[in-house]
């Protein structure tokens, strides 16, 4: 008897689900591991990291002896470099931009009240005050604009913006005290200020056209903003009930207002310090550094980085996060506080190519099975 080979014709029923599957797949899948680096010290027992840039330069302060601390900048070529002081004893770095310029504070004459400084990569410059005894810088953007807090001649403390060699008073929300904690490339400033009756702090956003306005709270009395990204998203903490220090992390934007991102358990010791342009946030909750993103929520950074296998007792706080997802902060190693850098190692898998390889193989197997049946 003569066997007849049948021609296989794939049916619409088989192909439609495959194409629907491919259409639904994202363009990439990212799997992130971390390399955890102990940044060491300048010779003293402890160090603290406060910010990093997209080039993985980190700034903060480190003890150079048991009692004296200096601002530093760290990179993977030169390690931790001492930035010195303005002539006094102590200093600290608080912000670093992608040009490698550092902002912070320094004693300028013995242990008298400190002044804000910026370091241009070679020299430390005194930014002065707006008439009072002290100032402190908290952030610097890629336009070399710096924000912070300064005392005025009348003893009140206002937000300042330093640009073109001069310090500008940005005022307050009506209270006696305010500080600017971050500025993005679009010249939007965030921070916190006492409101008019001086009873509570509110997070604020400032721009050159609208001035300073409150971001409100999550239902409690006070809030503070610490970081803003290029999209104008702001993060910090807010009290969520009338009970003092019941704090949750918030994410604010112009469309959605202030959103509650929660905390670890019932912790009231929760603050977000940094946000990048991909809406990844870092900070501290219940004495543990965290990483938050929209997909995974709030994760313990020590668990994410497997910090205990690297000799760390705990990672206490994440202070800055760059656009690669790297995080700088402070943890406990060998019983003392050291600055750390958690470097994100992201593997990118092109989904369409992988999916087509899978589907191609699947089609081959189905074809072989049908061929055997047909013969």
C-alpha cells in the first residue's frame, strides 16, 4: 500500500495566541545583582556617605582621627580623597554632581559656626552666608547650582540658591526656618520649611516662576522632602497621623500629588533620601537601608545585596541613588559605621529575540509531531 505524505498547514488557531503572546511581552527584562564595596575611612574609625553621581563618585565625611572628620570624594581609581576644610577643624560633603564638583559644609576658623562650600575638583571655596553666622549646602546640580540653608542677620534660617558666584534668598513657607535639600537640572528646588505659625514643617517645591509652595502631608502634621529627579518627582517622609513621628515614605508629582509608599512594618523611623530618574528610591526604615521601585515595592537593601555574606552586620541607610541604580550610604561592618557603595550589575535580555527563539523551537517540535502523525 502506498503511503501518502500530507502537507502540513499551520492553522490560525495555533498562530494567533503566539502573536498575542509576543505583542504582550516587554522589550527587555533586567536582572540586577549588586557588588557591595566598603569605602573605608580617611584613617579614623568611621565614615558616612551622603551622595553619589552617575560616574560612581561618592561624597560624605570620614573621621581622620578619633574626633576630627573631613569631607571626602571617592572613586574607583583614587579611592577616598580628603577634601580638607576652609581653615577650621571639621567638614563634610553632602552633594556631588556629574562634573565631580562637591558641595557641603566646613568650619572656617577653628570650631566657629560652619559655612557652605563648593569644591571644584581642585580647591574648596567658601560660599559665605546671607548675613548670619552659618550656612550649609546640601545639593549641587549639573549646572553647578547649589541649594542649602543659611542664617540671616535677624537670626532666621532661609533656603538659599547659589549661582553665578552669589547666594540668593529663596525664603520660607512663612515660618522662621527652612532648608533646601535638592535641586534638579530644571532648577526645581525641594526641601522643608516651618509653616506660618511655626508649628510644623512641610515639604516644599520651589521654581523661579511660582516661588515656594507646600506639598502638604499624608494626613499628619509635618513632612520633609529630600530629593527630586528630572521628571519633577519628589520623595521624602511625611507623618500620616496626628501622632508625632508616625512617618511613611512619600512619592509626589504634579499629577498624583503625595502618595504613601509605606515603611517596614510599623516603623516610625522611615525616611527617603534619594530618587533617580527611573523612580527608584532609597532611604532608611526601622534602621535598615531600603530600595523601592514600582515593581517590587520596598526591599531591605541588605537582603538585596546579601550584605551579611560580605561581612556587614547591616546596611543602615541609603542616601543617594544614581541613574544606574547604584546606591551609596552607611552600614555597619566589624562593629563600626562605614560608607558603602552598592554597584548595580544589570543584565539585559532582549525579549523579542529570546521569544522568537523559543517560538521557533516550539514550532519545530509541533511540526515534527504533526509530521509523524501524518505519515
